[in-house]
C-alpha cells in the first residue's frame, strides 16, 4: 500500500490517497472492467500520465506541420489516430490515468488542426494532379505517348507507368486520405461527446 500511496501522490499532483478516495477514485478504478490491472494498481509508472505525456509529443506530431506529406507519413498518422481514439474511449475523463485528457487541448490545437489543414491541402493537390493527368491524356496525340506519362508524387517522380496505373495510385492516395478523415471524425466525436456529457 505504501508503493500505491507514493505513486498516486506522484501521479495525481501531490494529492494523498485519502483525498482521492473521498472522490471515489479507487472505487471507480476497481469497478471498470476494461481498465487493465496495471492501471488499477498504478504500479507501472511508465504507462501512467507523467511518462506518457513525454511520449505523446513524439506520437502526435507532424514533421513539417500541415505541409507534411501525409501519404508518406500515412502509416504513422493512422496508427496515432487509432491510439488516440483508443485512449479516449478507454480512459474516462474523470479518471485520466494516462493523462490524455490533460494534454488533449494542446493535441487538438496542434496535431489535429494541422492534420485537418494537411488533409485539405493534400486532397486538393492529388485531385489537381489527377485532373492534370486526364488533361495530359487528352492532349496526347499518339496512344504510345499517352501510355508513358509520368507522375510526380511528393516531389518524387514515379517512373513511367501506364495511365491506368497512375490513376490507380492517385485514387489510392484519396482512399488513404478518406481513412484518415474518418478516424479524425471519430476522434472528434468522442471529444464532443465528452464535452457535452
């Protein structure tokens, strides 16, 4: 019990276990079956608020802000949005054992707003590139020339490939942006529901 007291004092900003208990904190933790045992005991401080806050800055970060190539960073972005969604669903705001709710405003103003702007810019860029590709196809005088157009994505030229394959690459990029937008919408729904409730 001494270890629990020290950890809870450290994690909850100096409040003693008795002060937290009056708020029913321990009772809440024990009653929630989906809270893992390590959170209930608070014996593993690496996965509790203080240390996780340091990790959040690395996870919820776009290297060049809204100008980041989202297609190149798509795996990281999708994983970070899924992680954020999981934390928001599993760690109630009144418990906030992971500290996600205490850094949410900063994450929302930084990472999430940059991501929204980046998605808008990327969608416009890839739509314009698809339109340009269709125009090039129409202007091509010979079928052979039309088959060997090149596409530049993220500043790098994707070698000579058939028109259909180039359109498939651009369409796939749009689907990736749709997935990111969907996850972002789900995260915002959770945040809105918590703000209302």
